């Protein structure tokens, strides 16, 4: 004889695992506390917590400069300068510096040239540079009288002549006749330019400073001349093809290949 199945429970409500109905809450019972979801704080509260000041109306967002990743520096406790540094007495060790041929004109119209290493740019607007000369040099006397000079940047082909102009005096010998370098009139000053030099910087003295062994001539750049062969079809001055060199601690050295470009350390990769 077959057994009948129990009637199906048609009552509505939650059911337990296995299909049995969950017990119903009796009258008067308090419901169990339900778990509430964690809510995010309102936007106004986030802005109060932030330390960044609010951006004014119409103010543009500042471009974020990427920070380059460099090697982590060593801790101060790990650094021992005595192991890899040696202290010297004060001296002129700011190298490299240019080896420039400075041309000047005497009061009676005689040109002269000398080699100058203590030279550099000192201002962008107005463009200015400085050179330092010993009072015993003939060029010092010429510049003090005329207040003008030209800084001629020689190429590697003129290294021997550049060194020669720095060790002999214009009072005893005509350096242009001995070296064969050609001179031509400048565009703004009376001192001549050297045609073989790819860059000629014409200067007008604005101030002189007596520093000690040298006199510094602070001058404004009034004109610049460059060799036409170094101008590209697009109008760019290809200074990397000029063959310039530098003076470093008693020696002359070529500049070599370019290692980087200004701002490349923070430039975004494409």
C-alpha cells in the first residue's frame, strides 16, 4: 500500500534551507537589529578634510609636472665624506669655461687680441656677459679707454692660435700677422671681429669691478654675428656643428655629443 505525500505548505514568507518556513515573529516582539551599510561622507565634509585650498572661479588648473625617478640617496649615517673626498685650499676650479678670443682697439686705432677663460653670461634681459683681465694686459688698457670689445668663440681648428694669443703680448708682436687670422669691422662697436670664429659677440662695457688680481668688465651684448654656413634651411643656428671647445684646468677639450636637452628630465614620454 503506497503512502501519501504530506500536503504542500502554501504559506508565504521566508523559508529556511531545506524548504521549511521560517518562524513567524510573534506579536509584541521587537525585530532584530539589521546591519546597516557604511555610507560615504558627504562632499562638503571631504572638502573640509582636504588641505588643498579651493580653486577660485575662473582659475585654470595648474599643469602637474611629472617627478623624475632617481636613485634613492644614501642615509646620512652611511655617508663618510672622508673616504672619498679631499679638502683643498680655495682656488679657481669652476670648469669647464670658454676659451675666447677677445678683440679690442686702442685709442690710436690699433687692433689687438688676447685669450680669455674667465668669461661667462651674467644676464638674459638685457643680454650681458663679463670678462676678467689682469691690468698688465694690453687688452685691459684698450678696453678701459674705448669701453668696447668683441668676444670671438674659436673652433677646434683655431686651438693652436688661441693658445698662442694667450701667452704672447700684443705690445711686442702683431698677433694677427703671426697667426694669419683675418679681422673685419663689427656692426655696432669699433673693435674688430675675427672672421674664422663661428660666433662673434659685440659688447659695450657698462661697469668695471676691481676684484683683486683681475678687473671684471661687465658688458651689454649689443650685437651677435654667426657664420652663415651654420644656418640650416629652416633658419636654425646649428651650433653643434661649430666645433667649439672648452678650457678645463689648463687643457683644451672638445665638447662632444649632446647628452640631453633642457627640460628632458621632466618631459612626458609619448
